[in-house]
C-alpha cells in the first residue's frame, strides 16, 4: 500500500518493487490519488495517496475526526472529493476519460463502478417495511437482475453464514441490534462486491452484542477472499483480521504496518499516544 502522500512515481525501479510490503501484492483494487476533502476551511483529507490490493484486509485506526470514515463515504459516493481521483478495480469512480482528458463521470458510470463496493454502516440502515429475506434480495433483484430463486438461494446461504437462518420472515423491529447488523452484513455481501467497507459496525450496539458481530466478520475475513477496508475502534478485532493497519491523524496516514508491528513497535509518537489511550 502506497502511503507516502506523494504523486505517482511511474519510474520506480525493480529494487523499490522488491521492497513492497506484504499487503502490496496482487491486483490493485482501490487507489486514492492526491485526494483532498474540505469542509469550509477544515481539511479532512490532505492530498491522500494510498492503495488497497485484492484479497487484503486493511484497517484504519485513529482518533475521531481524523478522516477515516470520510474515505469510506467517498468510496460510496455519498460525498465528493474536492481534488484528486479514486479508482476501483482499475476504473475511475467519479471521473471518466474523454478525448484524453478526465471529466466528471455520469451517473450511469458511477453506478456501474459502485456495484463493486459493499458497505456496512454504523446504523444498520435496513428497510423497516421489508422482511429479512427481502432486505437481502431487493438489490440483487433490482440492480444485478438476478432471478427470485437465485437471489433467495444466495440470501439463505448468507443467513447461514451470519447464523440467522430462522429469521427470514422477521422484520427489523423484531430483531436485536446485533441481529440487524448481521442482516446488514449479509445484505452487503449479497451484491457480490469486490470490496467490503465496514464503518464502525459495532459502535451502535450494546456491549453484550458486539462479540457476536465481530465473530461473524472475523469468520468472513478468515474464510473468504473478499477485500475488506475497515474503520474501527475495536483494536483486538483490527489485530486479528488485518493484513495492514493504518494509523490516521488529521487527514493523513502517519504509518502503515502489519498488526504485529504497529501495535507492538509503532514508529510514530502520535501512534504510541493513541494506542496508549485506547488499549
């Protein structure tokens, strides 16, 4: 993962390539290039450059307000960057190339690229008037064009994965918070995304429900090849599932390392301060 916050260097020599970190191997699935996001005078992301590779699990940690969730919201096109570009699986997310120039993309292009991304939010965002089964099958039916049988078979497989096989006819109001979040995970996976975004998925749960949701996500991380980009304050979870943990502060990546290195021997004093406060 390139975290130097500099321009692309297309002339990197073989020595630099050989020095790539373990999580920088394979196919580049997400690329932030010189991305800046501001709210008024506040710079939330500051000329950000980094990559996530297919099949890797990357976790963002850092203080509240450091810009972590902004990254996920940009990928979901809930907000737009002020500067820079984002690629997903080789395609620009909010830009298109026309006559050799980058221009803002049309909605159809954005929708097609966004299909490759699934997200699980802090607040479960289930449709309250739909059963669990319909919550999971609605998007595959409408967006992917699956048949009802295909969509429901996929939903049953996912409900088994998240240990909710008996809940197909229930409505969200009949479920606990932990169960709703597990349905939300199944719903995101039903679209067969190439990358799963997780935004503080346990922050809205009662403490006794957190472990069940984290167990499901840990199982997904360990037993599937889906790429995961996670924002969390659950440090043990980050340590367990991640190929790379990135320390974020004031819109910049301070350091990126394996969980073992970052949690045990961080290079940056700000990282040490943060970990001392949360561990």
